[in-house]
C-alpha cells in the first residue's frame, strides 16, 4: 500500500497568550561541540564534597497527580528534600538543586524578568545540563513568560549550522531575550544579530539583574507552558506549543499510569534537556512526583557511556530512558571497559523511546549486564512525540515487553503485518516491538489512504487524540492546520495495532516505494551495517526520483585506508545484503565517517542526508580522498 500523501487539515486551536504568526528562517542543520562552563559553586561546595539529594522525602507524602500548573507541582515538591543533581563526566557531583532551593531561586529570577520583559514574552534559552537552565525555565513559569529551550552544540557539524539553527528558533519564537552560557557568547551574538529581535542574557549574570516594582504573575492553568522545538529529523524544527493543561495531563499519565511512580524511585538521565524526553521526562516528571534525579550531560555520556550506569549503580537509580542506540553504545563500551563493579539490581524501568527499537541491541545489553543485576524484563518500550507533550503509549510494567515477528515480504506487498510462518522466506523475518497501550483518556487509531480506520495488523498512518495534545505549532498556522483532522492529530508515523498494543513500523516520510512496493529504510540500513568495514550507525537509505522513476540510494560510512579493490568489494557485499533484505537494487555511496546528519537527540535525519546527496556533498571525494568516480557506483541486478 502507498503512503497517505494528502495533508489533513483543520482550524488550529488557539491558546491564550500565544498567537499563530508566520515563521520564517532557514532550515536548521547540525552543530559543533563546545565546552560548557562548569556549574557555579559556593561556600561549602568548594571545600566539602557535595551529597546528592535523598531518594525519599523525610516527611512529605508522595503525591502523583492533580496539579493544575507546573508551579503548583513545584510548590508542593519544595516542601520536601528531593531535587536535581548534576554530575561531571567522571561522576563527580558538581551541583545539587533541591526543589526548595529551586523554588526560591526561580521566584527571585522571575521578579527580575518581570521588571525587564512584558508578561507573555518568549524567552529562548540554551538547555545546558546545569542548574541555571533549570532555574531559568521555572522562573519563566513564575513570571508568566514562555520558555523556548534550544540545543547545546554537539559534535555533529559546524558553527554555521548551529548559528542557523539558533536563528531559526529565535526568529520563530519572536523571542524577547536569549539566555545562554558565556561560553557561547559569540554564537548567540551572531544568531541574535541575524534574527534582529532579541536581547542576550548570560546565565552567569542573571543573579545581578536589577529588581523593580513589577510583581511576577505566574501562569494559570488556561495559559501556555513552553515552546518545545522538534529535532527536525525530516524538516526544519517546529515550535510545539505546550500548555499548562496539555503538559500537566501528560505528566499525570506518565507518573501515575506509565511509570507507576513510588516513594523508592530515583531517576537518572543523560538525555538533552532541550528534547522532549529530557525536558518532560527528566526535568518535569520527577518534580511532579517529588523524586530526585541524577543528570549527566549528553556530551559526557557520549564520552563515557558507562558513567550513566555507574550513577544508577551508585545512587540506586530505578528509572531511566534512552533511545535504543544509547543501550547499544553502553554495551559496546562494556566490551572494552571494566563493568563488573556495577550493581544494577535497583533498576526498575529501562525506558525505550525516540527511535525505532532494535531488539538485537536490547538483547546484547541484557546479556552483557545481566551478571550486574540487570533484568531483561526491565525494558519498557513506549511511544510518544513532542506534539503529544511526550508520551502517548506505555508498555505494561508488570509483563515482559512484547515482540511481533512479521513476514516482511508479505508486509511490503500487502500492507498487512502477517506473523511469520513455515512459508516465510529466509531473511524475510523481522521483529517489531510492541509499544504498549494508550494512556487513560487518550486514543490511538490507524488510518488507511482514504482516512478509513484499519483493522489489527493493517499498516497505516498513526493518529492520536487526547488531553496531552499540543495546541499547534507557534508561528506556523499552516503546519498546525495540516497536523489535525478534527480532534485527531496525524503523527506522521506508520504502524499497526495488535490487541490494543501499538506497533510502530517507521516514519511515513522515510518510507521507500519502488514499483508499488513499500520498503522500510531501517531494513536496508540494518542489513548494510552487518557488512564488515561499514560503520555502525553510519548508514542512511532513501529514494530519489531521477526522472524515470524512484530508485534507492544508500549512503554508508566506511573505515579509511581501503584500496580501490577493497572498496569495490565492499560495494558488492553491500549490494548483496540489500538485494537480500529489500529485493531491489541500490546506488551505493561510500563516505567518510561522521558524514551522517543527526538530530540533537541523536536520531538519523535521512531527509538531510538525502539533501546532502542531492547537493553533491558526497560527490567530490570519498573516505580515502580518491575521486568520486571510484567511490560511487550504481548497483543493478
């Protein structure tokens, strides 16, 4: 079956305090890594090692829902002893921020902001994993201003790409101010100069801002909460509007029904705080349940992925989340690093989200860390997106996560996810992970090309509805309208239902259609990664129309030092596995390591790799510096 190509439309919902203006700005690209300034220390912290906030409150009863605003949740959490803890790459506690202190600092900063900017102003802020970002985010809640978190630079591209990304977000938010670390002063100055509409403040200087007579007025339950920019995996980042009602509704669902939070829970994260899994999952959710959370910067996790597990072991963490590649990276590092000292027996929820789940990666992780006390049943697949605040479906915590083994040849031809059987051809079996059931008050539907509801196992477009849904995209009324069909939101994902469980098969925009057959790019990419000399996580598959029809292109990163003969052999090997996996020929493009374009959350952006290919970025020289004619070959059988 083919993809639905017509955009659904409806009148976008309007939220008090946010208008729907037309956004302008270039497509965001990837960024460059810089060193962030360390967290500020004071007095005792300089002389005595800090102790993390406790897992349990001494006297404050656990409350897991019913808060109408973010501020209401923080005011309750501030009556206890728990809070945020910020760790270095070596596992040293650099700063602790109990919810009580957070409340006091946020209130003080809110008063300063209220005397500098109009209520309802958008404030863009670089989401550095440090107390100052968290304080500034909550200060906006107290001041009735809309925070718009922006990414930290990462080692994925260049300075120009990062500045373009910041410019797009600042312009799209029509921000009154941009807040960031002094280390990024030059980048922020250039972005603001291009946007031409914002003032620059630095985290290090916020405490010195003057006070005034204007009183801060916190957001009410009918007002906005934040603007959360999407990662831009298939397009330029869009500003998802989060309201107090949509956010608190989703937090209730996560804390009460998804995670089933208890007094013994403690969260651990390395996720970027600009992304919905980091911001909602580990800045807001733990606070909403008065739980402590231990934070490691994303860049530090990439350098030392086992530090993530060390924090779980050291502080008896129970809840964490990661895309499957995070588990894969930790498992690979464990092969060459000591990990016998880890005690992971406290781990209760090993959440998985953010990308397509690879069961093989989870199996390897469970095998390696099983001796350390990790239980395979701890894995908790779920499904969500920023447009639904964060989560829409959770697996049952009381049961092992489920797999559905499907005949891919039958799926690609008929659009039906038929279970494997004795007649399934060799190499045509694929295991899809069940992502669980919709949170209470929410619904999931699978629709066909004409918008009709599909039965179990029929693959179609995933639509959702419920109180956690966004009101639309800020400054983008056309995209907001296209996203909705009445109360239903088109996620852009493809999948099917199985006994009320949702199974995701891929992104609609990424689906490759050749001669009427559906081919999932992940199948091609994962098959290509099995070939020796191909870099894991360094493959992108997509289709292009060359005027005579669609054809498949596979861009694969390979190791350096290969001779011309070895490169030709590598192309033949890749072509063979692609033919076996997809039953179709492909053009093989060999490129240098780190040629892929990734989002801020680490997901592959096939659309942007495709654009690089069309721009000729891979046409000059291959990974060994030889002329492109020797590195790019069309394979046909």
